[in-house]
């Protein structure tokens, strides 16, 4: 992983992206989306993760996150990806998934290709953590996350997308509890 993308201070707010290998559209079914939202809620309640913004698209997840002391953001991310990897594979095997063989083949290939101990690799390596250390960057990343479904032509307005924090910022509580950013008070420019 490049030094440019390493999380150095877990208390800072970071923009991170987790992407499914081969950009496989895993999150087109609610059962897989629930794995992600449940894991974010768990990490928030039990591991010290503060979710400031999120957007779950068909094959990737964008987050603005920080960690509460003494938690470390890289540890939370590692555990999140490991847990969701296992849960997604479990559901692919248990659910009536028409793409089961193809998906498992792709995930098994990436596990073998990268000499992984695990049988299946759902997530690409890394998460490209970008420190949001000034208001301009934070505003840009927040807007990018909340507008991602609009840009992808999934919804007409950001707050209409169920699997994002845009509704929270519009005053409607969403699935995952969000620590709303007051950009005027969060960082000094």
C-alpha cells in the first residue's frame, strides 16, 4: 500500500473506499446490503467507529470515517472487511443466488491469485484513505459521497437513496447512524 494512503491519525476524518474485486455488482440485492449496514452499525456501537457519511453502491462503499480513542481506524477497517467478506460468501452460498457459481469463481480466483489463506476474496486490497484535514477537502468528499447515486443515475436527488447518509444531512435519519459534520465547526480552514 502506498504511504500516501496510510491512516496516520485515527482521530482524523478519512475518506475511504472499499471496492469489490472485478467490480462485481454484489450489492444489487438487499440481503447483501444488510451485511454492510449491519457491520457499520456494529463497528459504530462496539469498535469505536464514527461514520460521518457513507454511500453503498452496487460494487463499492464510500465512507467518511474516524475512530474514537483508543480504537485505531486501520484495525476497524481490517475487521470490517474480514467480517463482511465471510458474511457475503456465506449468503451467496445460502441464498437463491442466480450468479452464485460465477461470483464464487471470481472471488476464489482472486484469493488464489493473491496467495491468500482465505478461500474467497471479496474486497480489493486497500482502501485509499485520504485525510480530510481541511474544510475544502471535507466538503468535496461529503458532496461526492452524497451525490454518488445521482451521478450514477440511480436517483434524482441524493436524499432519495436509502443506502447513503444524504438523507441524514437532509434531516431524515437513515439506516446507519451518522455523526453529522458541522463543517463550520469541524475544521479550521
